[in-house]
C-alpha cells in the first residue's frame, strides 16, 4: 500500500466515525440545555429544584466537550501556535505538526490511562454525586472515553503526516491550502 492510499484510508475511517461522534456530542449539549430549561421552569413555576438535573446537565456538557475533542483535532483547531504554523511551509510545517500531534497524543494516552484508573477507584468506592442520585463513575467515564476518541483521530493525523515524509507530493492533501493561500505545489521542498 502506498502513502496516498494510507491517507485515503485514514480519511475514510475518520469520516466514518466523525458524524456519529458529532451527533452524540450534539445530543449531549441539547440534552443539557433542555435539562437546564426544565430546571428553570420547575424553579420558577413550582418553586422546586432538583439537584440531579443540575448535576446531570453540567456533566453532559463535559461529555460533549470530550466527544468533540477528536473532531476538533481532525480540523486542526486544537491547541497550537497558529502564528507559527501559518508561516511554515513544506517540510518545516510537517515537522511542526508532527511534533505537536505527538505531544497531544502523549497527553491523550496519559488521560486515557489515568482516567481508567480514576474510574476504577471511584467505581470501587461507590461514590455518588451530592444529590445522591448519580454514581460518579458514570460521569467520570467521559475522561477515558474522550481521550480514547481523541487518540483515534490523533493516530490518523500522525499517519497522514508520516505519509507526507514518505511522499512529499501529498503535502497538499494533508495540509490543504486555507482560503486566500496558494496551494503548495512544491510539497516538502520549501
């Protein structure tokens, strides 16, 4: 299999999981907003509050954020130094992006590993939220699940960048030109 085919396969795989992940994240956000609205209605009209509604709505936002991490990574909107990346082209840009992606992957793997440990400890303790209605381990699962999803996207991006080192002509596929930029026809030569 050549480098161009590896990039196509990585892109197809990410596209296959991207939409379902975005839908689940949006469901979490919408559910959170709905719960907050319901809580406000109950408080205003009936003078009653339910702590579980507030706890669950906040934690659904955390789940949504963790689900959106992978798609953000894919779109290149993750933590980075844009002022530097915009000035780099070809080989320098690929090296910069590879280093950044490897550091982010390391952080994801660390979150995955430690997140699983935290969930295990909390599960064994039987800890519940302040309202006593929710087990905390359900809520904490957002950390390893999100880190795992983020890692899948990160691995695909690293594979694509490595393919650019194998075949510099693929630079335009991995680093598409932004609006207003000319396409880098020289690949990694610059």
